[in-house]
């Protein structure tokens, strides 16, 4: 079965976040558990945000991709909330891919809860400003780089 | 008492009933405040607030769905029907949340007061003996953190700005105060909720903690503290609501009533 498990993980690497098409669900740290029983596969996924509207698309994409793996006849996708997804689950590779898409990877908050501005993904400058805690998706904020003088998106630390 | 699943909850005398009431309070608070948030879409004072309120609305409604799913596990209807197909007297949110948005000051003050309350309630429920609730709450708290930061900033800025902003904030607080105590009520099930350990403490402690967090914000905003709020006679936790809810439901359930099976 270990051959199948490797093939399944490789297949999951190809399933990207519908809203961040350069980053896989694996690198976002969203795959909690993969269980194989004969030709049936169960995947437990941790949503990044409880109200994420992309969940049904993710369910469909995971199912479709895993059903193309040899020896898989049935795929069940479950969303679970324990452990909670946190931004610390994003892999090093995931952080690089986020930055290449123009989204600054999250950094640990400082002493003040609003001290969350990450380095600019374009020029690397620190010390930017919060433009809006909320952004185009639940998991992102909008920041402003004082050096490039342009806004950029970043992931909220949660 | 530690209860790990809906199946177990259903087998303990009185447990399911108390838990169901609390889950409706949580779900309905989030659904109704989320719906009011969504009404700002395209109308907020600037584009950034349009983005913020849309995002917050999406979070709140998502949290409501989480609680509705827990209710479904306990034998209630599915999430769509619970959201759109219940009468006003079956809803358990606090009346303050069904009031129309009013002006920006009213919206901000209400959201700030609610978000402080919600954080305190979530903090309490992270110790809930009902494990599926405690687990979801751990996740939801991390998201609500940002709502509260945002609203607190607005609250203190508008209050301390003087002029029209301050006048509107004073009026908003005056209008909110008779309703705001309704947040703390746990309805008819406070005793069993505490006895079963579904929530570690009751309404009085929720309110005490709320005041301890809200009063410093009044000072920072240079706004006078209006005194401890009391639970209003129209207690939403007991299914009592106002005609404001009838109008909200008319609008919120319009599509569902046209075609309950619609997919979109």
C-alpha cells in the first residue's frame, strides 16, 4: 500500500488552492490525514477559515485528482477543525510559492496585536503599514510598502 | 462532564435540549449580525470598509454554518433550512443584532460591543465539556480576533474625534443601551448549561467580564459610561423579537422562499 500512499501524496501536491493557484493544499498545511482502505481513500482537510467559500471547489478538485490515481475507486473528503489550521502549518516551500504569487507569507505577530506587517513580497522592505486587515479573501490582509510605494497582499497570521 | 459526540449528547437526559438552545444562540447571533454586515456592501463609507464588512460578513455566516452543522448532527434540520426556514419566534439571537444598521456610528458601536461579548463567550466555550463545540470554537476565536481589533480601533477613533462623529457615537450608544443587555442572557437553559459543564459560567460572569473589557474602551474613546446594562423584557434568547426581525427575514429568505431547492 505504501506505493499507493506515495502516489496519493504526489497527486495531492498537484491540487492547488483555488484562490492561490501557485500553492498546493499540501504546502498550505491543509491535509490533516490520508487513510487508505483497499481501493477507498479518505482525506481529512483543515479549512484555513471556517467560512471559506472555496471548500466545495477544494472537495471536488481533491476527489477528481485522487480518482485518477491507479487503484483508487472511491474518495471521500472530510473537513475537520481539530487541530485548528494555523498559518504555522504552511511549509517553507508554501511560503516561497505564496511570495511568488505576490502574497507575503505571514510572520509571527510582535508584542502588539497589530504588529503583523510582513516584509514586502516585491522588494523585501520591512516596516510597512496595515492598509486593511481584511482583503480579497478571508485569509488575507492588505498592506502598504513605504519603499515601493505600493500596496501588497499578505496572509493574516492566525 | 466531557461529552465527545452528538450520539453521546443525545443519550443524556436534558443535555441535548440545553446544548441545542445554546447552539441556536450562537448560530443565530452570527447569522443575523453577518446578514446586517452584508447590507453595507456597496454602501460603506469607503472602499476599504466595503471590503472589510464583506469579509467579516462571510466569516460570521461561515461560523453560523459551523454551529448549524453541529445542530444537524443532534437531529435538527440541515443548515439551509435552519437559516432560512424558521419562524421569528424560533430564533435565539439577541434583539440588538436584528436592529437595522442605522448610521456608521451605530454599526460600529454595536459590532464592537458584540465582538467583545463574542470573544468572551468563545473563550468560555473553549473549556466546554462538549468537545465538538470546544474544537470549533478554538478555530473561530482566531478569526474573530481580527473583527474585534478592527471594531475597537473604529470605536475609539470615532468617539475621541469630537464634532459630528462624537455626537453620533453618543446617540448610537444611547439607542443601543436598552437592547445591549440581551447579549448576556442564556435564555431558559442557563442552569443546565452550567451544571452540565457545556459553558463554565453563566450570564452574570459573562457580563462582568464584558464590562471589564468595554469600560477601558469608553475611557479611551472619551465617552461617558452609561452604567451596567440590564437584560431587556424582549429577550431574543427566549424567542421574543421585534418587527425589525420580520423585515430582516423577509429580505434574507426571499430567494429561499422562491425556490427552496435552488442551487447557486
